[in-house]
């Protein structure tokens, strides 16, 4: 997206921004970095573990996050 903008391909950059908006939104449904760490764990890249004051996501938000990253093809 940044490369497209730098190349003055504004419409393509804007289209990519809006395409990624659901994923961007999902990364902030709870306090950051909890959704990011949870998503990366769902992708199998790390173990899902948190130190205080961070804690696991609520089950409802976990399902929203899972659906979003599944929709983007990041998990099966």
C-alpha cells in the first residue's frame, strides 16, 4: 500500500486500504497487542501466552477475530 502510494498509484493504494480495513479493525477489538498475539498464535507462529496485565481475549471477540483472519486466508 505504501509502495503504491509512493508510486502515485493512489486509487490502487486506497482500494488496498479499504480491502484490509476488516483486518485492521479486528486487530483493535480488544487492547493491543492481545488480538495481534492471538491471531499470530492462531496462525501457528507462536504459543498463545500473556503476562499480566494482558489476558486472553473474550470468547466472542476471539470468534470475530478467527472469522476475520479466516476470511483473509490466513488460517483454514
